[in-house]
């Protein structure tokens, strides 16, 4: 098996196996080839990870923050040096084209480690003058944090959680999605090589039951999950019953609003990126594309012409820009929505079915799909599909499109295309979404906080905002006079 790791888990700075844990395979979605076989964590493995994290965290939090920052930046350098091999691994595990993984996965993870490495030594409390006496605050770590990842950006998600957690002096136990278990182990190796003490970053494999045990564990102070809304609700329930800190990065059905006056080619590019990048498996995708009536015909024409140029094929070939879906379950789900859209009466502009790629008869490829004349009430316009299925909806007025864009339980992303600067900011100000773009879509630099409104999440990743979610403030009142009492 071409991507078999030394063992399933990484605990206390070393690979660890749990032969008794239930076995599962990592599969290359382009061919169906089993690339690795791992075991989920049994209870003893989970306890070993907790014990290692407890020890590691004490050492790590006691290190000067400048040193912690230096170690994280070194890990960033290691990821960059290994970018090609990490990208190939990510392509094998997810099926995403190498053209993407070379720039969006380990590379984003490295940026994140560097950013939070740089921030580590700047994290301070404040002095509060009380007129003679004073108070000060300390920003302290939470302790053991659990990170739980989705399968679409495995190493990126691991870094987006680990980097701020470690910068603040916490330890982390990370559970990747069972579908994409491999790259988090490589991150653990890189952190060890960079100088992170044993136990500070641990990887524990398994399905949702392992995640739930970690979330419920009394030694865990904080949980951060990237996943679907139903999983987020379950985790919030478990974390709430023991009052743990919580970050949830969940799903979406985000609006991308194109006004008549926008730049057509840029708008088409954004719609393509917002629906077909990573074969549509991106949480913040702008899957409801609202197009103002005067732009509609030209937009659909150019969109169909340009979508026909997508190159499907061997994901390891850098010329390919559309890969297979990640798993058979996701493939069946997406094909189901492609059929549903037609049954619901949406007009199929292109795609709509499984794609045949000659060298990859077992590949989980589907055609990039555009539905026009979509109505707000259709399920394809309301439910997260997580595949390359774009819904184009018509609108006439600004007021109307804002109301319709907000008529969803989700609130992860939103985009507006217009040349009218006042309208752009006026509309963004009324959209219920945590991450918004004007005249572009889906760019997520590490400096910019990322997260959702409404059912799309709680808390923020990235930017200075993430620090608040991985640390706690201790207030200290210092009396400079004597202390009196009533009796
Ligand atoms: P899931 O919600 O199915 O799973 C997410 C993770 O949670 C997996 O590691 C899963 O384990 C684990 N898990 C499942 N049940 C539980 C439980 N009861 N307790 C603890 N952990 C549990 O999401 P997917 O992996 O299918 O990813 C797709 C979803 O992720 C989409 O909805 C997408 O929108 C969202 N997403 C959100 C992002 C954001 O930042 N907002 C970014 C990327 C994706 P396992 O799967 O191994 O069983």
C-alpha cells in the first residue's frame, strides 16, 4: 500500500498502533485503490493520548512564548520544504487535483503555523489602573484541546486548529476524518522535528464514536470541530453537558450575488471557483448564485462555455483541474442531488451526471453541473450538496436579493459582485454571513478571521480572533493599601 503510515496514531511524539481498534481503509478516489489500512483508537489509546497531552502541555506552556513561536515557524518551514510530497499524499487521500493541493493545503497550513508562531510572543495581558491599586490580566492556555477534522482540507484543517492552540500554550489531540486520515500524521512528524515536545500534538484515528469520546473526556478543556451542521449539533450537546469551550466550523449554502453592473468575466470566474474548486467540496462555497436579470443570459452563456474547458483526469497530473469526489458515499449523494434538481424542475445548463474518465473507470468523477431557473423553495437551493452543483437564481432588486440570500439557516459565506462601491458595502452590511467577499470569492488568507453566523458555526478560526478561542483571561486585582472589613 503506497501511503501506509508507520502506525495509525501519533501519541507522545511517536507512532502508536492499536491492533484491537476497528480497521478502516484510506482509498484513492480516482482508482478505488486502498492506499493505507489503519485502526481506530480503542479506549486505552484515547487514555494514552490524554496522558501524553497532559504531560506535554505542562512543558510547552512553561516554555517562553518566543521559543514556542520559533518552533512553530520552524514547523512552517518544514511543511514548505515537504510541500510536494505532502500535496501528493493529500491528492491520494482526497482525490483533489495536485494543481490545487500544491497551493491550498500544506501551503495554507504552513502560512497558519508561521502566522501564529509570529503572534505567540505578542500575546499579553493588560494593566488596569484602579487609582493607587491596580489590576492586571494574564492570557493563559486552556489546557488540552481536541480538534476534529472534515475530509475536504485535511492538513489545512489540522493546522488551522493546531497552530493557534499551540501558540497559546495548549496541547492538542487531533482526530482526522476517517476518510482522510494520513496527512495529520505528517503534520505531527513535522512538529516533532521542529522541536514541539512529545505529547503537545497527538493524532488519534477513528470515526465519530472516537470523536465523541474525546469530546466527552473530562480532561479536555476545549473542542474545535470542522464538519456538518448535524455533527456540530451533536458535539455542541456533548461539550455543553460538561461546559467545554467550543469552536464549530460547519456547513453552508452561501449566496453569491451578481449585479448587472459587475465585470462579467470576473463574476464567471468567481462562480466557477465558488462551485467547482475541490470538486465543490468546500464549506464556504457560493452555491446559490443570484444573478440580476439583465446579466443572466450573458452570464449563463459564458459560464457554460468556460465550464466546458474544465480538465478532468489523473489528479496527479498538474494539468488536471477537476478531480473525483472524495468517497462513494459523497458520489452517491451528489448524483442524487443532480437527479433531484431535474425532478424539481430546474433547467439543466450543463453536467448533471457521472463523468467517464477513460483511464479511471472506477473513479468517482461527476460532471460540473449548473442549474438555472432555480427557485428558493427547491431542495437543491436549500440543502448543502458538497459537490460541483451550482444553482443559478434570478433576481431584480437589491432589497429582494438581500431578503432571499438571508432566508436560510446557514450563514457561513457571502459574495457580492458590483462596480458600485456604495452598493457593495451596503449589501454586505445586511448579509447574515461570517465571511464575505466583494468582487472575489473564497479567498481565505490566514490573517482574516473565518467562521459562520447562525447554524454555520460558533467562534472564529484564523486572524487575531482565533486567540480568544484558545486562551482564557485571568484577572488579578492587586491591593496597594490595607484591607478593611465591616467588623
Ligand atoms: P462530518 O460532520 O460527517 O464529520 C466531521 C468530523 O466529525 C469527522 O472527523 C467525523 O468523524 C467527526 N464526527 C462525526 N460524528 C461525531 C460525533 N458524534 N462526535 C464527535 N465527532 C464526530 O463532516 P464531513 O467530514 O462529512 O465533512 C463535510 C462537512 O464539513 C460539510 O458539511 C462541510 O460544510 C463541513 N465543513 C465546514 C468547514 C468550515 O470551516 N466551516 C470546512 C470544511 C468542511 P468520521 O467522519 O471520521 O466518522
